[in-house]
C-alpha cells in the first residue's frame, strides 16, 4: 500500500494527500477519484464501479481502492 509516514516524503510529481488534514476526508477523496477518472479518460461505467466500491466500504477500504486504482498518480500520507 502507498500510505506512508510524512518523514519519508520525497519530491515528486504525484498528487500528495495528507490524510490527517481536511483533504483526507472520504468526500474529498471520492471527488479526487472522480476527477482522476475523468483525467485518465475512464468511461462512465468504470468510473461508477470504482466510486461505488469506495462508497460501499469503510474508510480503510476506501483508501485501499483509491491506492489500488490510482497509486501510480497519488501518494497518501498519514
């Protein structure tokens, strides 16, 4: 999983999300996932399947799905 400690923070071009701040709440993360789906050209069906999976679980499951689907583009910091 790409959730890391802030002390390991390198400089890179990935989107960085501090899960302990306001951008780490589930609603912001769902919006981020939707925006990434659009930017990556995912069709509506694929986008909805990803977002539905994120909504149908707890916060840790939401993070797992977000990391699985977009881990190449984002870093999640605890």
